[in-house]
């Protein structure tokens, strides 16, 4: 019997969890030569293979298992750490993808390849739009239970959000199923040599068929993909590299031919101005020679022999750049930099070297390179803090503060009125706080009653100190800042003409302000913690990128979970017994400051809108951050 997958119009990414510590060991960085300089393109290579062959209600696809084995073998030959997920149900499908992105999609220098084989389906809405779905093992047939199908299957809309949330520069999504191409722009660009443009961010897609076509269970698509990676047949410009663009063009032309015009693969890049510039890169095995590094410089292609015994005679410079522009080393242009990326210049002779970045904002420095050492630099912006963390107006009003069902310090429930105020949409990020520290020019309070108090310390998922300032840890730029004292949070808010929220303002906003019904949701925006919060059971033992869960009714994110948030108030167990009813400011004095919202390292019960916590204002923790407020319209 001949089996077929069904057509769909969707961006499909399904991913499993790796063991980070084990899987990173033994990785060989992918180095290429760009304009004469050895550049690390990737420091890690991860592939997720998803296959559904045994369906509960849809026709089975036995050929999927053999296809995935073949793809696994060829990717391992190319240095990928490969994980297969077979026959996932709806919960396993979604959880595996989120776990994978959390573990590896936040590292800028990783490359991710996601390969899906299974059924897909498209549903046309009553208003004419089409929505594609990935079909997990347990999804019912839409012809018999459309509501149940839409509940269990994963939609194209959700997949697009996840794809844009990946921070890694390069991600390639391959679908052995038909696809309408609605998420990406078709591209038949002439293959280019490896250049600075290659290193920029990209999300690329290659499907095995266009909409309304059937894809055979014995896959022509898979065979062409494997052949392309094991030979030079798809290397369009003969430069010893296979890019995503070249691979897409090759698969399209060969599959159309071998299917006798029955399949028309689609390929291209996502329609997003910041995610369509780069190109995924494979180094072809047929050109990899022992001790050699493939090279592309302008239109000349050659191999450079690297004498491993001489590496100890050279040094390196690691540049974390907040700027965008051309990077120069000793007056020679090296490559183009995109913001918040890390570039390592290796094999530099010891001695003085001069670095410069030219763009909308210029930066230059001199560095003294030493043999067998790597010097870390941070090319920071000297302009004002970025305003991408926008202010949300919170209309004032009256509400019941506290909870009859909570801890003793949440009682009694009492009515409080707060005035209008603006609140930041998300917690302050590592990138934002690093900018502040560099502009502020000190890691201690400069003046005032708190002069000399420590603002923040570094952490492996937070900030790092470089030789010329502070920088976010690579891959964690958009995670909430941590290890910030109350003094650091207070000083930051003052710097942007704001302040820390009072405990009453924080709870009022968390409950949705004037939109709240009754005493508001249990968590900020929902009665289901998993919809709005990162907490102990789902956070993968660290902070998660801001704005990846649903917002609350005011379009404010992460008020439940991710990190505890400092408030301006001193803490008192019994404050609710005598709190004023109008804009309460907390006790006049105390030892501790209030924290609200729970965090990734606590159970969900601590992430409610009413739970109260406390700690010393000089303390720094790996799960404590903050957000700012200001007077409305200031």
C-alpha cells in the first residue's frame, strides 16, 4: 500500500529536550574565513527530528521512521547533536519544542535545524483565511471533530511566534509535507559566496510540496536532502559550502523532476526585516581535509592550512557588540556586525591592535593581545537607553487588595485606591541594565542616601563584566536582569525618570487594573499558571526570555513568575491591618523590602497576584529582578 502525508500551510518546528551539560561537550566550532579573517560562524549545532508514523485516527506513515534514521546519520556526519521525537501527542509536541528553544535557541552562535515528517492539514475559516496545522499522534480527523482537531493540533500562528522568538542567528526548518509558503518569501537568489551578510540572522524554510499536493511516504525529498549533504552536487557556486539558499534551489529542481511534476517544493525566508538577511551554512564533507579550514574571500576559494602547534603563539579578542556596522582590525575591514552578537577574532599576533566599528554610531579602541589569551571587549552604545520596553498606562481605581485564601500576611482583604500611573510592559532585561551600567559609569550608587551601595553582580544567565564595561551574557540579552539589588533597581528607575512601584500599584496592575472582575485572576492574566508564568515546573531551571508567555489584560507581561520584582515599600507582616486606603506607600521604615510575583525557582503557588515576599535591599539573587513605573503621562 502507498501512504501519503496530507498538505498543510504551516511553519512546523517540533523539538525535544537535550541534556545541556552533556550535549555541549566535544562540539567542534564551525569556523570560516571571511575576507581573510578566521571567523567562528557557529559554536554549537543542534538538530531536532520529529516524525509521526503511528496515528490514532489518521493513516499511518511507516516510511517516516526510515527517513528520520537517514537524516539523523547525515546530520551527525556534519557535527550536529541530533535528537529524534517519534509519535508525540499534542502535549509532548508543544513541550518538546519549547524545551528545545529554551535550551539552545537563546544562544546566538548556535545553528538549529528542525526536520518534520508527518501529516499536516489546512482549515479555511468562514472569512476566507487559511490556517495550517501540524497533526500530532492523538489529533482527531477534522472532518469528524473539527473543534477537537483545532484544540490538539499546533497552528501556524503559534509556530510563527516561536520561530521569531529564537535568538540563534541561523535556523533552518525542513518539512517533508506540503506547505503553502505563506510564512516565507519565495526566493530564487543567485547563490553567493560566504561573506559578512551570511552571518546575519535568518529563518529559512524548505518544504517538500506546494499546497494541495500529496507527498509520498517513500520520500524523494529526504533522498535529495541527504545526497546534497554527502556530495558537492548542490554546491551552486563551487565554493565548498552549501547554503540554505542553494539547498532549497537544488531540492526544488530535483524533486520536481523525479516526481514527474507531481511535487513542487517551496523554499525561502521568513517575511521579517531582521530575519531574512543571513544564510544557513553546511561545510561540505567532500572538501573537509584534515588540518584544513574551508575559506571564502571575495570570489576566490581556497583552503588555508592551520598549524595547530603554532596556535599557542597567538591570542584572540572576543567582541560583544551592541552596535551595528563594519568591524575593522588594524584599518582592515573584517566583517559586518549586527547588534547584540559575539564575534571572536582568533590567531592574532601578540602586541597592540586597533579595533573600530563604523555605522550609525562609531566605536574604537586599542587592545594589547597576549599569546594564548582571549581578551573580552564590549562595544557599547553611548546613546540613551533604548525605549523598546514601552510604558503602559494603568488607569487608577479602587480594588480589594490581599486574599482571604492566602498566607497570613495577605490578610485582611482591604479596599485600596491608586492613582493613574504608567508601568513598563516587561521586566527590565539584561541588555537594558547593561546599557544603564555603562552609561551610569559605576556598579555602585554614586550619590545620595544610598551612596556606595552595590547595584548588581554578574551571573552566567545575567550580566558579565568585560575589560571596558558591562554586557549581557550572550543568548540572554532579552532575559530579565537578575542579581540586582533593591538599590540597583531603584537607581535604574530614577535614571529613566521613573521609580519602583508601590506594593499596591504592583498588585493592582497584576490583577488587570480596571479590567479585573471580582478580586482578579489567581495569576496575572489567567487562572492557569502555565499560560502566563515561568515557574519551577516549566522554567528549565533558569530565567526565560521576556514576553514569551501571555500578557495580562493590560498587555503587561511576566508579572507572575520568571523573576521576583522589587517594590518600593518596606515590608511589614501586619501592614494590611492599618494600611491607608489611598495610595499606600508601605511602612515608614524597616529592615526588608517587598518583592512580588514569584519566580522560575519557586512553585506556582508563589506566583499569585497576592503573594508577598521580602528580602534585604542589599541582597542579590539569581531570581530577583524588577520593572519601573512613573506618574501617568510624565
